[in-house]
């Protein structure tokens, strides 16, 4: 009986130590994340400027109505965040508190801090990847809890659903003539997203 109790205490100590490590690592990540000047965020406390939303609508309208064979439209990181913030808040039960974007060329990390039924959730992250070849394909490789990758065996089903959602959205826009143009290429740049379309 003493041997069983000793093993149980060791296992319990390891579990508590691991959870403590995760909490300390997450807390220190938040401090660095909030002070990082390369990350752009939109908060639910901010009043979104109507002129920015009108600017987005004008860009889309100009892109769709353009008579040029090949046309480009560029969205800044903040404009992309506004589009994502509006679309997530209007179509889900999540109440987005903050949405942030950390970008590199070809890889964007999207972080969401939200509430679900008045329960505050931790920062969740998702990377959005674009290969270097000319294509309109985007996909996600990883889900994060703060800066920690969620193991693939836990996140595989969610990633498959996210990638299917991204794929279905792109198919809707590309194949059904939703924009009146075919999107030939999407470029995730450090400071913007560039869509290239043609007839």
C-alpha cells in the first residue's frame, strides 16, 4: 500500500509541476506578447473607424469592377484584422475581446483572446501559411495556446476543419465567380495581403 501511495504522490507531483510550468510559461509569454511592437491588435473596446471599413469596401468594389485583365488589391494587416473581427463576431458564439496578428512573409500568426458563455478563454493562436509558389491556396499547420504548440494528436481534427473551411471559402470565391474575377495568387507579406485576380 505504501508503494502504491508513493507512486501516486510522484505522479501527482509530476502533473502539478507540469501544469505549473505551463502557467508560468503562458504568463511570461503574455507579458512579452503585449509589449511586442511588431504585433498589431484590435480590441473590442476600440471603436472601429467607419472610414476604415468604408475603405475596405471601396477596395473590394474597385477590384471587382475593374476592367483590367490583371488586377491587384492590397489589404493592410489592420484591414485584415477588421474583416476577421467582424466575420468571427457575427458568425460564432465567441465574444472576441482581442484579435492580434504577428506577421512574416508567407506565415501569419493570428491570436484570439475571447470569451465563450462569459468564460474567459486563454489566448489561442493559429498560423496561416502561404507557399512561395503562385497560387491562391492558404492553410494552417499549427494551433497555439499562447506560444506553445498544441500537440498534433490533440489538434489534428480541429486543423482539418480549419483547413477545410479555408479551402471551402476560397473555392466559393474562386470557382463560383463570386467576385467576377479569378483569384490567381494570394501573397502574405510582412505588412499586407495582396490578391491578384484576372478574368
